[in-house]
C-alpha cells in the first residue's frame, strides 16, 4: 500500500454506515466479538454516543473507510494507565499494511498523548494474522481463556495479550 494513499483520522458520527459495512465483513465478524446482522441504527447510536474514554481511528483510501482501530481507557480510576485495544481491516484490504498503519497510529496516541503504559487485548487463539501483527508490535501472550466466546456454532479460546511501556 502506497502510504500516500492511506489517510488515518478520527472516526466521525457520519462514518456509521461505513463502520457497519466494515464490521459486517465475514472475516471481521469471525475475528472479533461482532454479531452478524447488526443494524445501521445500532452503529449510528454507537457513533454518536461514543464516550470520552474511547478513541476511534479509521483508515481511509480515496475517502472510503477500509479499517478501524480503537482504544478504550477503563473507567475504574486505578486502571487509568490501561488501554483496551480493538482493530479491524475490511476483508478486501487485508495484507496491504493497513492493520500495521492503524496499530502504529494507535500506539503513538497511547504512548505519546494518553500516557498509557499497559495496552491489552484478547485475540482468538487461531487468529494467526492478528497474533503475528501484535507480536511484531511488542505484545506478549499473558495467558489463555478457554471457551471464552461462542463463534459460528462452537466455543473458542482466546489469548490475553499485553504490551508494556
Ligand atoms: C488482523 C488484521 C487486522 C491484520 O490487518 P492487515 O491490514 O491485513 O495486516 P497488515 O497487512 O498490516 O500486516 C501486518 C503484519 O501482520 C501479520 N499478518 C497479517 N496478515 C497475515 C497473515 N495472513 N498471515 C500471517 N501474518 C499476517 C504479518 O506479520 C504482517 O507483516 P508483513 O506483511 O510484513 O509480514 C486483519 O487480518 C483483520 O482485520 N482481520 C479480521 C478482524 C480481526 O481478526 N481483528 C483482530 C481482532 S483481535
């Protein structure tokens, strides 16, 4: 991906339609906690009611949203050094550097501006692309949760991963 063609910016309320389409992609649903057939209205509300402790970035190519990354700071006052991460790239745009670019921007925000020292996430144990991407950016596996979520008819396990600064 030509870096000049990729724009990373804050998500805006008007992005809700694009975010619904992005999060309905089969591989995105499979790799996350998204539920198929989530309505535009649910996404519209998510986008306009976004809390202050959640920051959402989108990656755009020629104005179209092709990926999204988010960091949420827990409300518990003694976990203000923590960020919980999420990351998705549209199925048609995988393996073109967009996930790495989004994660890089999110890590810069977390390190240089939000002063977060522990970034954490969960990832399905069979999600090799995501695990490779996170390990490349300094995340380590902390443990495994068995039968953590239900996915397409079966229970699946996740790794807990974290990156410390
Ligand atoms: C995981 C995901 C975000 C990666 O995004 P991407 O834009 O395809 O990733 P990039 O092209 O930036 O790749 C960055 C690195 O990730 C790793 N990676 C990405 N896809 C990979 C694959 N299919 N196999 C192995 N490693 C892979 C590689 O280390 C790669 O670096 P390299 O290209 O120099 O080898 C994307 O596959 C996705 O959105 N999946 C569905 C949703 C999901 O699972 N999100 C993660 C939830 S925890």
